[in-house]
C-alpha cells in the first residue's frame, strides 16, 4: 500500500453518508487494503459519523472534515474534525 490520502468535507447529514462511505470503501480497496478490513474500517466510520450527526449536531447539520490516510505499514489513519 503506498501512502495516499483522501480529504472530504461533509455537511453533517445522514443522507450523504452512504455515498461517501461507498466511495471510501472503494478507495480503501484500491489503496491495497483487504476487502474485509476495508468493510470493518468503513463500518467503524459509519458508526462514528452517524453519532456525530445524530447526537453531536442533533440532526441540524454541521461541517465534518474527514481525512483518511493509507500508510506504508498497511494501516489506515482517520482524522475527524
């Protein structure tokens, strides 16, 4: 896996998450991650982002920046702000 990074800004709605997460899963696999690990990683982010939208923003929306980096060590790093 070569070092690659993806940065996305979401508007904080549950409706936009499926398309973002589907694209992220494809990006993870293209970056060299095994499918099962990509799915586990995307599931974790789905839970996290859904909680931010539902409980943090209480369904009113708000900016969420998501940065995911595929590291040389076959690891993924995610930053949410």
